[in-house]
């Protein structure tokens, strides 16, 4: 008996036996017999070999079809879960399913339960899952819960947690012990209070996501070396932390530029100028602001003057600048150059501060109770309590409706 053994990739080894009785001795006169024998063996070999290959090809095709069907079922299962439980659209769920697959629902269900406990809305859950789908495979109790508890412990409300993490869930992927807590300890050493840390977090969660020794530590040291007041360092880190997250060599260049522009490092305008000059998109905004101011007649010197008086006037929207300038120049009669000397007024709300106060002044001028040339700074810079005492309460006997004018309840034409 002669046996042919062939290993299949998909099935156990199959053994085929060819039954024949070979001659004991092949002599020259048996040559024809030998050829007939060899031909017979070759025929058997070709036959069984072709049958085996055909069987294996069919089996492989069936296996591929089964695997494909199983994969398709798994994809459909994941997509269905992402749509029905996580709130994704079918299109988003389909693309997200390429990044995450579920064998069981134990982990994703546990993650969703935790997020709902922390008051994540359906929309916020959908955003988080779409941005970081692998979080659904996290251990909710060992990995995610401690980070949420940490945020709560420093005073971040559930609503803020949901809003912050749905916007950028990267925080949940960082190590609590090796990244988040060390960053917190440094921030606490500078800001001194959790309230300021939370305020900084509202600006950007990256204060916890990046190694603080890479940018924050050296850049704070640069400010101190330039003699910047600690209160101003705190102001920058609390309200504009992204300015401190540049490469130290770039940050140092900005600090030098601000110093050369004449800003005093002992005053808050120094760090506000750093913020304005350091933002990635701020240059294009500054260029647009310059063009708007020039349309209102400002010279380059006046633009530089306004920047030195309040740097933030160079990062306002075109619409905000134009509306305020139109009201103050065309309706109230102030010179455009006067606004360049007091650019802070452009930062105020037109509807909530500028118009109500100007309406009061118009009434008092019409009644002849105050002089005509009230300065912008006298009118718009004081806090509300001081303004009401000086311009409303003081004249309430002469003009009882003045408070109503200030609150927008009485029109000037009615007086």
C-alpha cells in the first residue's frame, strides 16, 4: 500500500491509500508492465490530488463565508448598540464601529451607567463616544470613576464635568497618579485655590493633560525672571492658561516683545498683552481689527496707543467693534480718536452697558442737568453702583423716570 498525506490549513490531515500489488521484480521484459504500472499510479495521484484540492477550496470558501458572516454580525451588533444605547447617528456609528468592537456588553453598559450617574446627557454621551470610543471598554470603577471623583473633589460640578469631558474626553485617558495629580499639585502651588484651578480648567483641559514640567513650569519661571508680579502670573494662568503652554523659547520671545512695547511687568496689561500676542489664531484677528479701526479713521499710532491701553481691543470681533463705534461716533457724537484713547469701552456690552448709560446721559443733557462734554471714561468705566449713585439716584426727584430709562422700560421720546 502506498499512502498520500496532505495537510489542510483548515481541516485535519487526510490520508488516502492507493491499493495495488507491485511486482516483486522488474526485468527488462517487464518494461511495458512497469510503464503501465507507473501510468496507473500517476492517474490515481492526479485524481486524488485534484479531489483533495477541490475539497479544501470548497471548505476554505465555506470558512471564509462563515467568518465574514460572523464579522458582519459583530459589526451590526456594535453599530446597533452605538445607535440605540450611545445615541450616535447610523453614519457615525458605522465609522465608530471600525475602532471598537464588543464581545459582551458588560463594560460598555457599566461605562454608560457611570456617565449617566454624573449627569451626562444623551448628546454629551454621544459626543464622548464618538471622540473616544475605546473608553467604552474601560474598567469604569477602576479607571474612570477615580478621575471623575477627583474633579468633584476640587469643586467641578457634574454639569461642568459633563460639559468639559464631552468636549474633550482625553482627560479620562490620562493616568491619575502619574499625570493628573502631579499637574494639579503644580497648579495649586501657583494659583493657591481650587476655584482658580477650576477656572483655568474651564479655559482648557490641557493644563491636566500635558506634562507640566514641559511648558508650564519653565514659562512661569520666565515671567518671574522678568519681574512680573505674582498676582499677574496668577491672572494669566487662571484666565489664559493656553498662553503659558507654548514652547519656552517661543514664550520668552513674546515676553521680550511685550517688554519692548513698553508694557510694565508690574501691571496686569503686561500679561494681557502676552495673551493677545501668543494665541495661535490671534494674529489674523489682530490684523482684521486693525483694518476695522482704520476704516473708522484710526492711524497706526492710534492703533498702537489703543493696544497699549488695553491689549484685548485687538482681539474683538469686527461686528462688536463696528456696532460700538457706530453708536458712540454717529449717535452719541464722540470723536473716533477719543475712543482710541479709551479703548476699554469697546469691551463692554453695547446693549447692557453702553446704551443704558448713554440714554441716561442724554436725558440729563436734554433737561440741562449736566454739561454736554461728559468723557467716555467718566460715563462708561465706573462700576454700576457708582454710576447709579452719580447719574440716576442724584436726579430722581427732577426726573423720576430716569431709572426706567436706564432699565430700558421708558423710552427717551416719552419724556
